[in-house]
């Protein structure tokens, strides 16, 4: 009987699907069309990253990761291509993934990390991929390795047990699973604290071999370097003289760590084995140190405000002889990333958000009598609707990765004199050539307070202005994260368009790239002007005759998921359905269950028990408006999301169910704030579009 019922249900579902295809002229055919982007072939696209330029500036190595959906995993292959162009060559064996590949300073070998011997160790190969040899045999896995410029040492990071666990305390209870904590930061993003920390270590290196003995330069310290959970090798830099290195660390624990963003640059001297704080008194994030080629200067990214993770990133430069330091971008209303020095130390190339794109900026420097460098001039080096993600010097060119909403990242070069652009890697050209992508349009829309808001509108492939289309309002997360030309493997605008939807993606209040005030206006006003900006965007685009006003939805994740919950209480019939992924629903319960409290303190204003905060929590928390909910909503939330814990999604779903609102909960026990596993990702997309199609088609 149960089996028969299942068959009947499947037949009814197939009938409904066929009726949908007929009614909407094939708009829902994307899953089966070879010329459209689908959830399945999204995972067939190769991912290009980790480019490294050879010491002579002639060759680039990079990782090309491919996924096998059936096996639910991916493999990273090492590729090589000449800076002047040519056909990329795979130089790894393709059997196992390799990590952190980089050139040895003499250019004669390529170092990389591999688990081929059973643990993560350092290996080397010839530039053509031959002669793979294991270099290290440490007693633990390593990560984030770097060669010292003089090739006498290597640095890397190791996990070190620092604190006593309950298993250590009660060895007679080997099957007990309890953990005990007496401070905050007991869990972070996706992991519970395991009493261990990531430390920077140094070992002697000679003739392709690393000494098995190494020095933990943070021995006994209860701190992580690089910073968890997203910090990597970019937070460790060797001085060109090979005698010292600089690393990033926030040397705080528990509550102090939870409420502060004050990381520092720490310089470790190999000879004296002493550590010095280079950024003492600088109160925000100090990050990503980069030495100039001759070692005369150190540049890094710095934020001024403690507790504000989305403050403007300024570029600071220190004279390594005098120790004097200065911000060279203080007067610029821009935020920066990815620092690259020119060979003569007179220029810095950096990436900056510019009106919902990421561009290369050229900063020309001049030296003062006191040894400080100051900004002589600056210009936008690159132009176009794209995201340039990195830029490294390669002789007379820059090498970096670039993507758009319609094309995932590939490597490109830019001539330093002519600025001419040339594509280096071609990991997805063949597949993309067979796919139809929708038109991406840039619109400037007036907000309720009379300002111009850049809004992207993405149209379905083969768009016909004489037809009416269901339309989605995309709500961005962050909240301070630009709706730029990103190519997402989850919130992919071209995939939405391929499924027959017009997408409206506004750069609402609170996003970088439009001046610091626009960026900062979201803080302590989550439910205010940003919500009005969303409605301005969807209302303006809905004036077009091809937008079906009776078939509009709103979707988003994180703060975007919060936005969906909030809009559900104020939309006044605009939308026919909602999808919220890992959104904040009840700000009071969220405040007491999230981990990085500096974020909550800055953006919300403080704890809910502070009498001065009462009105803020009432105004800004979506759960206060559930009485006005009346629209179908899908809630997606994951067990391992500790930034926006699972209770947020459960509370929202329960509220919708109790009010009798059509609702669905999609839950992953093995994912965090994002869905990263291939098969989980395809399932996510199938459920996403099934929900939208049900109510908008």
C-alpha cells in the first residue's frame, strides 16, 4: 500500500511538472537542457585558484580543482602555463590532491603539501612535474608552509595541544564524550574547541630535505596563527633576508577574543628567538603582511576600529630600519586587499571594491626624509564589470584571477604599460561555449532618501520582452559584502536565470564599494533603510511589463536570510514566497548563542539585556513581526553553523507552522554556514527551485 501510494504521488508530480512546462513555454526545462546552466553541471565547472609566479617571472603554476558528483568529492590538479601565453599543462599525476603549491626561491623545484605518505607533509617536484620526492617527515600534519628566501629554513603551521581536556583529566573513562569550558569561544564557525591551537613552526632546510626537528615559535600559547577559521598562508611572511618572519595573531582568549577584532603583526627573529609586536596600539584587524622585494618596507592591511570586522581596510607601510609606520591610503574613501609591490619598491598594486566590482588600483609612492613612504598618486588600473581577485607581479605584467557573474575564475595577465588584458587559463572555455547565459544589466535606482543604488538585473537566456517572467529579489548577506560580479556555486544568478527567473540584485545600504558611509549605514539599523532599499529595487524593476507582479519571490542567506524574515513581515503582498538560508530570526536568542560577539556588539549595538538596547532589538528583530506573516516560506539551516546557530531556523519554521503558513524546513547535519559538499549542493538547488516553481510558476 505504501509503495503504491508512492508511485501515485510520483505520477501526480510528473503530471504537474509537464503542465508547468507547457504553461511556461519550457522555462522549467533548465535541468534537462544541455545549453543551460544546471545544478549538476555547475559542479562540472573547474575551479581555478592558488596562482604562483616563478622567481624569473616567466611561468605560473595554479590549482585546477574538478569534482566528481557521484563520488561527492573533488581533486586539485597542479597546472602550469607560460606568462606570455600558451596551452596550460597538467604537471601533477591527477591521482591525489596537492595543496599550497609554490615555487622554491631558486625556481628549480615546486614545493607542495600531500598526504601521499599517510600524513600531510612537504613534497617537491621538478618544474615539469617529474621527480616527486618527500621533503619532510614531521611527527604531525603540517599546513601553510613557506620557504625562507635564503632557503635555509621552512615555516609551516601545526596543531598543538595546549589545554587539558576531560579525557586527559579522567583517563579511566575512555568512552566518555563530555567537554567542559569555562570561557567563551568554546565553538567557532563549524567546530567545537578541542583544546588545541594552530601554531607557527620553523625547521631547518637544506638540499631538498627538512630537518625532522622543528621549533614551535608560539610554544605554550593558547592562540591560533593564522587566525581561525579562515586565515591561511597569506598571514605569514618571511623577511627577504631570511632572518625573521612576521605572522598574524589575535593573542586573546575567551571573552576578550569574542568581543575584539584586535589582531597584531608579530615579528619573530630566528637568531635571538624573540618575538616583537609591530602593531601595538593599532586597535582593529592588522592582517596579510607583505615585505617589499628588497626588504626595506613591510606593507599590510589595517582596520582602525576594534570590534568592527567590516571597517575600511587601509594599507599601512613600515620602514624596517626605523620602525616608523604610516597609512598610505588614509585619505582614500576605499577599502583594499591583495597587496603587491613593484620590483623597485615605488609602487603598490592592490585590489579595491569599486561600485560593485573588484578592480586593480595602482598606488605610486614617494619616500620622505624620515624614511616613511607616502602616497604620491593613485589610479584605477583596470576597468570593466568584473571581479579581479588577485594580482601578482610577473616581469612586465600582472597575473591574477578574474571572474564575472557569467564566468567562473580564470587566470589573466595585464601589461603594466598598456594595461592590455590576456586570458591565461582556459579551464571552462569549452563547457561555457555550449551554454547560453542571460544578459546582466546594470541599473541605477533611486532610494527613498534620494540616493542612487546600483542594482544588477539578470535576465533568462533567450529573454523575450513580450512575455511575463517570475522575478526574484536577491538579498545579500554580510551584511557588509558587495553584490559584485561574483560567480557563486550556491547563489548563482545565471542558474536562477536559466530556470526562467528574472533576478533583481540590489547593492542596498551597507555594502562596500560606494564609500565608507554607504557601507557603515547598515550598522545598528538592520531593519531600517536597507529594507527600504530592497523594496525600492523590486518596485522599480516591477514597473517593467515583462515582470509578473503576481509571481515574485525573495531569497537570501545569512543577513540576506534575515532580510527575508524581515520582509515577510512588511512586504504588503509583494511576494508570493520566500526562501531563507541560515538567516537570523530572533536577535535576542541569536545574540546569546553566536560566537564572535564583536560582530553582534557592533552591528546590533550591544546585548539585549542592556536597557538602552531594548528599542533596537524590538525594531530590528524579525521574530517581532511574525504576526504579519502570511506567505509561504522555506527555511534552510545547518547543524554546524555556529555563527547563526540552528535554533534560528528552527524558531522561524516553528512559527510558520503554528500560524498555518505553507512552509518547509531543509536541514543538513554535516554543513555549516554554507553548503559545500557536491551532492548536498545539488540537493539544495533541487529543493530551492522546487519550492520557487511551486509558488511562482
